[in-house]
C-alpha cells in the first residue's frame, strides 16, 4: 500500500454526531494567555472547571479493553496472535474484585455512557489485543447501538500482530488501512480535531511512542487556533517520577530500557531514543496556553500528574472494568475568584 495513503486532509469535525451542525452557536474567543483550570478527581469521576468552558460536556473515556474476540478469519494469523489471544480472557474487576471479562466490561462502560447521556465516548487505544476483524466489527456494532458520538485512536496492541515483519510505523499503517479504518469515521487516523461545544478534542496517535512531523505541525496549528483544547493520546506524556518506560517524550526511552521487545516480538526501541520531533511535541504540549488537560491510557492504572499546571489523567484498564466519567463544566460565579489571578 502507498505510505500513508489514508492521511488526507487535517482537521476533522465529522463522525457519529460530531458534525458542524451539532456544534451550536458557542462564542469562540481566542485564548492568548494560559488557561486557569480547576480539576477535581473522585474515584472514576473527573471534573474540569474553567472560565473558557461555556457549556457542560460529559465524556466517557475508555482505554485498554484488550478484546480477544476472533473467528475463522483469524486462523491465518494465529501464529501472530496466539499469545495475546490468551491474554485478558478473564479479569478481576478493579473495584468489586469479582470475575469479569473485556466484553462485559466494554458493554458496561457503554451502558453507563448511555445512562448518563454522554456527549461523546473517547476510545483511546488498546481496545483490541490484535486487529481481529471479529472484534472490530463487534465494537462498531456496539457503538452504533449507543447512538453516542465517539472518537477513536489506536494503541500499540490494536494494530500489532506479534512477530510480523515490518517497522512499527509500517505495521501501524497496514493494519489501520486493512482493519481499523472504519473506526475513524472518515477522519485522519493519526491526527484529528473534533469540536464539541466550543472545546477542541485533539486526538494524536502516539502508539509507536513517537510523533512524526505531520502530527507536530498539526498540533501547533491547533494551538494557534487559540480555542480551549483537550489532548487525547494512548501513551501518556512523560512526567518525572514515573517508571522508565512511562511516557511519550521520556528522555530515557530507547533500546537500553526496552525490556519487552522479545516478549512482544516487535522491533527494539531505537538506540538513539526519541526523535527530536517527539521531544519537541512534548515541549509544545506543556507550553500550550489553551490546553485544558491530557487524557491517556496504556499503563492500566489510574493516575494524575501535573506539569506546568496541565493535568494529565490516565484511566484504569477497561479490561478490568475501568473507565473515566469526565465532565467539563462552567465555573459558578462564586468560584471564579478561586482561579482568577
């Protein structure tokens, strides 16, 4: 296939319900100074408050479902999927400690999204253990049943058949093109912006741990627009104090710290570590004055980190029942004084 034959256009405002006609008449005021944000977290519920938020938005954030569904179409690929086909078949719910499995967990998260009238569902990678046609079709059917708009970006497992030859980038391109493409609803798989009630949700695929030049340029363009933004990535952005393999933009990331390449049967991380483009992206993210926050997955453990006033919230794995109930809310008049300089 042609290199990135699917990468046409830049910003996307389409999708299941995410069209220009549903954006309302929100006044768009360019942000020229850093946003003052108040964030609260209580278990799975996350609330963001800022004067730039004009309408409430409810997001159900799902990552790391690790569906292992497959059928006879997957038989030719079993030598590449056999290990992950046995992973997460049965899990323990992170709250109830009862036995659960990824299918049940995913359906429960979608049912909750429907019950609370979510504005959007964000699917932030590793929804699949490998790019099984059966699993992808099942997810598409379940999403259609909810009738809730959704945003999808890939995780490192979504497109990875273990032991298949090729670079991480070429394998990602191949399996996005061959299997995952319907999940993007006609939008750019590696970078897209979805505007909902005056906030731009910026989905950037960093499932190889790296960022390319097109993605960096795209992100800079979104910052220049000056509207309140939320960054959605599968792999969290690097922050000090985390384990060595944590984070896109980690200065210690590279061949010397790659302990899983043999287990996962993939190319080893490069000796030179991150590209300068990836490191520049990290800097751009935490310098963006209009960034409300970052939402990620990958590590299967809820956490919050703050760099330069930018909260990054990571979800528990959906395979074990985790998801986040995220709310963007206007500030009450009595609370505006709390964050005004």
